[in-house]
C-alpha cells in the first residue's frame, strides 16, 4: 500500500468484469515468479462487507468456489487476483509471492523532481547551443577568409604598365647613347 502511495495511487481495485479481464490479461503477460496481485480491499466488521481502500463497497467480485463463504472473511485476511485465471482468492497478508498493481487516476503520473515543462526547456537549450555553434563557425570562416586575403596582397608583385616620364626619358637617352656608340665604332 505504501508503494502505491509514493507514486500517488492506491492498491488495485476492480469495479467490473471488463476491468477484471483487463487486469488478468496483463497479469498473464508479466506472470514470472508472481502468482497474482494484491487487491486493495479490506473487511469492514461493522457492516460485515468488503470495501475498497477508498471505502466504496465491493459491488463486483470474481471469487473462486471455496472463497465465497462469509465465515472466510476477516479483518486479518488479504485478497488477491490469481494470474493464471483471474479468480479472486483469500490469502495470508505475509505472502511475498504476490505482486502489487497501483491504480493511478487518469492524467496523473508518478511525482517527478523535474519541472513539468522539461521538454520545452530542453528544446530551448539545444536551440541556443545550435545557434551559438553556427555563429562560431561563421566567425571562424570569416576570419579565415580575411587572413587569406591579407596574405595574398602581402606577397603579390605589381608591375607598372605605364612608366613615369622621367623613366621614359632615361630609357630614350640610354638607347640613343647606345646607338651613338655603335655608330662611332
């Protein structure tokens, strides 16, 4: 019972045949070492009836042939659903071979230490990290491109296609001097 309270539920109660079949089918799938699961009911000596843990009357039952007599019911009895056939049985409350099924109201789950909007927080954090990574890559590529351009200009050689007037005059003088020297020879 304490295990179920920790997750915000109660020990299994079965309200009708459809729910009994549902529980029984699931017990068969997970049978393993367990012979069945505890039912969350107790005997009310004042009324001589069985009640669920929320004090509602047990209006549906699926007792085996030998477990139906009122003399069999007592405050010291515990009740369980058998995994092999879905039949309800009386049993010793100290029997450790029974499993526990907790019934939790729809829409509620076990209490969590994480905030309810964990998914939204994770999306925001991951988006921010992705944006920072993209910005980092863009800055890196920009700096790399700028340094490549600077290096290209530093090692480039320029040649002039037009000479300034003094160089042109100097060349003409040299050429004419050479021609004069050749003629004198």
